[in-house]
């Protein structure tokens, strides 16, 4: 999204994907279908045009609704020794912080938003990085200054950072996927990988073992947002979960509240 507008290419890709999902649901005889959009559809000026061409209704969740769904997913599916007390959902355009069913907040910072707003160079300059750090800290300044544990982090940023950590530890070659569901990612891990990626081009990041290559353009932005989030909440460790919004929608359909 550039200047609040979804590109024609991204709209076309989205509609193509939704068309495929719709066809598959019809093949399987799906009786109940729930589709939801988040930050990009909340922010884009041309979101209504995209939604008008979707093959089925799509809900556009508010920040609080998105946070509530992520909380349901983490409570039911995250691999923690005890139910999650704090849930963090770091997305592309927003970050949700949930410390209980009625303690929900959404902040306008995410991996894609920071990249588009601040990290435009390839590689970003030192000034770009400082601007991104300041923007992330400012966006999260209203978040709690402490958090109960266990804390669960939902979203691709954490999983890709953990992949970097494990691939580096194991000496894995590029292209080898790391199993990091339930991984305990520390603040020190985040800081070390942020330093490692700073100054690299997107192609250099893409070549690093342990990450999904398509995440390379926004991974530094995600790391900066994640470090700011951990610092704001005074967290030294989070448990990772890839079971986010989709799983939360399923939990809600199953009656979780």
C-alpha cells in the first residue's frame, strides 16, 4: 500500500487468492464460512472497491476485534506451560496488546508500516533506522509498561527471527525451514538479529538461512517494532505462535469467548 492506496497488483493477487479459496470451499461443501480483513483494509482508501469484488462477504475487523480474535487463538492453541496471560500480535500495519479479555489495545505500528514509512532505502541508512526506532517507540508509548507472563507473540516476524536464530546456531544452509512453533524468543535474540540485519540489502537478507524469503523486505522493520514492543512492556522473553487470526476465528465459531 502506497499513500493509503492498495496497488492494482495487490488487489488482483488478493482477489485471485480469494477466488481460489471460494472454489475450494464449494468443492468441500463448506456450510459456514467466515472471512476477515485487518489493518490494510481498515486503512486503504480503496478498500471498498476490493471488498465489492470479493466472492464472499469479508468482515473488516477493528483493531480491538482483531486483538480479541488473536487472544482467543493464543489461549487455545499456543504451546505454553500455562494459558497465555499476555498476547502480542505484531502484524504488518498494526500491533495488538492483550492482557485479558477486556484489556485490549491496538497500536498503529507494524513491520510493513515501518518499512514503508521509514525504511525506504536498500539498504536503509542509519538515519532511516533511527527514524523507524523513534516511530515505533512513539506509536507504542501508550502501551503498558509491564506485562504478565507467559507472553505469547503471534505473527510472522517472531517466527522468522527465531528461524534466523536457530539456523545460525545450527549452521543450517539457506532454504532449510526451521521448526519454531512454541519457540521461546528472548529480547537478546531480537537485539542481536536486528544488529545483524541492519545495513544489509533486501537480497542479502533474503539469502540468510532460516527465513521465508518473501518476508525479507519487511523483516528489519518487524525487528525494530518487536524490540520496541518488548522494551515498552519490559519483557525479556516471549513464546512464539503461528496460530493467529485464522485460528482465533475458528475458536470463536466453536464458542470460545
